[in-house]
């Protein structure tokens, strides 16, 4: 980042805001990396989901940075779930986790179909 404050340094207020929210605290809060900050802000259960825009306010990050940090956390083993209506949350039960996995696999299959169609359109 150039001449801008690192958003990770401004994120310390997020955990306090989380204490005021209903639901249980993240069990991934000890994650000692920059993307662990996101998981510290999240609560368990879809009913406690936090919209991306609220995460932007809590962290001071852009929407792009929030999505990047969530993806990095996911790939490192933090099970951050999301849906198009509620926002981001940690699994409250195995059914929520399974639904998210199904949704992601369906999205991946649709993306592959689109890529194949575009590739095929260039043949001939």
C-alpha cells in the first residue's frame, strides 16, 4: 500500500463491536494472521451473518480487500460461509456447512459450463 494506513492496524475496534452482537464468538479468533481478523469478527450461524458492507466499516478495508481476506482465510482452513442475502458467518451446524459447500460446487459447475461455451464458440 502506498502512503495509506494499513487497514489491518485500524481493525482493533471490530472485536468490541462483535461482543455487542447476538451469537457465539468465533473459535478461530486466535488465528494469528492478517486474515484471522475477519474470522474474529464473525459469529456462528446464518442468523448472525454480517453483510460485507458492515465488515468494510468494521475493518476499514475496501470490499475487494474484505473478499480477498475471506478467501485467504477459507483456503487456510477457516470455514467462513456466506450467502447472497445475509452476508458472512461461521457455521452454526453441519447443515449450514453442507449447504454452503453445495452452493459453491454448483457455482463452480456453472462457471465451467460458461467457460466451455466460450471456448467452443471460438472453434470452427
